[in-house]
C-alpha cells in the first residue's frame, strides 16, 4: 500500500528540526520511488537580489530524500546523509519551488537519489542534486 501525502506530512513534522519545519515544506505527491515537495516562496529565505537561498534549496533536497526513502520503506526509519552534491542553474525569485526526489537505488543499508528543483511558476529548472544516505534501521 502506498503512503498517503498526509502520512508523509506527519513524517516530516515528527522527524525534522524546527528550522527545517520553518521552511514550510509540504508533500505534494508520492510514488513508490519518488516524492514531490513544495517549498513556498518566502522573503525570509531570499538573499540579496531576491533569489531564494541555496541553503534553503539544499535543505529541501535533503528533506525530500528522507521522505522518498520513508515512502519506499513504508514508514520512517533512522537515516543520515552521507553525501549531497548540488548544482545551481538559475535563481528563483518570487515563486514556490517544486522538489522531486527519485530513488535510483534503495538497498538494505544505503539509498541513492536524484533530485530536481524547479520554479513552480515557470517550470524552469533551478537546481539538480544527488544524495546518498546510510539507513540506520
């Protein structure tokens, strides 16, 4: 049985630090090997010039991986980031960002994902990331 977005939102609210929750991320869609989160636009997350900060985008990509792994495993399990690489392609100003994390491999002890971050208004690619996680439980 596939996890619902409400169940995934509960994992998000129960397992992340308050500053991550302050990003306002919400689960938009789930599949067996993927998740889409929405990062709402906020002036608090913007840098000089009005672009959304890279730190917020990287945290969103990292968080999306945790939710994707949880959905694939049927619930939250303790895990930790081993590696994250992010390439920024364009600034996002005044628009929400959609973060899609797709698991490329899910093993017993390791998970790998590719993440795309797109400007929700224009559909333009803002960044790409890849993550590797160690699964602790």
